[in-house]
């Protein structure tokens, strides 16, 4: 199968930091390549007028203001630039220009187009689909659903081009439910979350140790930005300390809220029980997870949050956000707990439950969590994704 991936959610140059751009789609592309399929990526790269280049985003874009082809772990990536004015829709002229450039970059006709994000990737993908006469699969993300809900121009444009899409996928169940409430047509919709590396799943021996763990250690690893709601975790932890004096909270990460959060911890009644670990490598995060009883993160909005799966895989009692991407993967009280994002009282109660649960109830939650993520490895989800693409091609040919 020859797969063409069109998106602005892919690394745009070699060595682009993971904190700057997600590698989730790249992991899929690598798996497809390793399975014997051909994968080409059109990475759409916005360029801003000179007047906006003083901004960090504008400066970054201007460093790579040219089209370029490069290989990333064997995946062929074509960075294709498109002129963009902030907060203004991409012009039809610019979209058509990128479409023509995309055709020049194609060496062979693909069997299917996979598009992530509506703006501007979908408009370009629809032109490619029409010209090449091949099926088009669209994957919608949090930002897409928000714009469809709140931006009439985006909704109108999507309504016009949606009939050209053969199948629509979503990064989580919550997003699919929100899409269905909009009232747009459905067409064999499916869920395609990210998966974890199977090697991360805790060994039986280490899981057995965690089942008998008495230490009530709580861990969070996240960028220190408002949407992660780390302040709520600190405040709920302070309440928890009033009930349990043997608890501890370790916070990994860095970001613009670091000083504020450290100040909040210092002013709490139990500052000695809160430790800031600073930026942690992915390997260090995994180590802390395996040593911790509880992992908590109540971020909102959150498209999916791979870190939740990693925590579950490491045998943590995991607390996630109700009504966000992990809701539906974590089932409250079965394989973890869910909490409203800014509800301090509710989070205090969930942390209390996670601290006090023992015996058979604890065993069931941890075993259920590990079983859940065992079915959500990157390899299994990539294979499912491929089956859906194959089905879409077969249906299109009928």
C-alpha cells in the first residue's frame, strides 16, 4: 500500500524537538514503513509575513522558509511552505499553489491520502483526491472540533468539503461524541489514539511489588502551563495531607508556571512533602512512574495524553480528567479514576481513594490498567489503523 500523509502535525525538519512538535504521527509512519508499505509525508509549513517575524513562532517558521525533502527514520518527508497571515483563513490561491507543488513532489500515485487536521491540510487533500481519484481519510483533533463548534467560517467550509472525505477518524471517543453533536454526517467513523511501546509495560515481578507497596507516593510529569492544572493537584494534595500524613508529591517538568507553582507549594501547610524534580528525560519519567503508587494529571483540554497510558503501564493508580481524551480508556473505579479538571474537592477524594485502596480492589485496578494498555500498544494500534486504510481502499474501488 502506498500511503500519503498530509498534515502540519509532523516534524518539519530533522531533529525538531519533541517538546515543539509531537512525534505521534511519525511513530505510525515508521510502523507502516516497517510493515512493508510505502509512506510519503507532505508536511505543510506555514510562513508568516515579515511584520510577524518578531514573534517566536514567526522566527521559527522563517528559519525553514523553503521547500525541502528529507528522510526521518526512513520516512520520506516533504516540507511544503504556505503563506499565512495569523488569525486569517488560508487563501484559495495559496492552497492551490501548495496543491500544485504537492503534485510535483509525488513520484508515484498513492493508494490513499491520510489527512490530519482540517486547516489547511484538508483543503489541499481534497484537491489531491479529486485529481488522483483515490480515497481520503481524515483524522480530527481537539483543535478541529473546537473550531467546528466555535467558528462559523470553518464549519461552513468543512460542510462543503466533507462529502469528499471517505472516512473520518478521531483521536479519542470524547472528540467523536462532540462531533456527532454538531449534526454533520457520519461515515463509518473510527477511533485512532496513540499507543505505547510494549516494552514499557511493567514486568510481573515489579507489578507484584507494587501491589504490596505501602508508600503513598504521588507523581505528576507535565509541562508547567495553565492547561495542565498542576496548581489544582498541589491544592488537593494539601487537603490530602490533612487526612494522611504519610503521603508525598513529586512534580516533574518545567515551564512558564514553574515559579508560581513553587511559590504555591512553599505557601502550603506541608511544603516539605512536595518536591520539584525539574525537567526529566523520558527514561527518568518512566523510572519515577514505576516507583510511584499514584500518577495524577487533570489537564484540560487534552486530546489524548499518552502519559496516562504510560503511567497505567507502569502499574500506577492513574487519575485522569473526566470528559477529556483519556475518558473512555480510563473507566472510573475500574482501571483508574477520573476527576473534573478544576474540582479540588473531587480530586482530594480521588487521591484519598487511591491512597486507601488495598488488597483485592487494588489488585483489580492495577491488573485491569495493565490489561487495558496491553491492547493499546503502538504496534497493535498501527495494525488496526492499516486495516482501516485497507478497508477504505477496498470500499472505494467497489
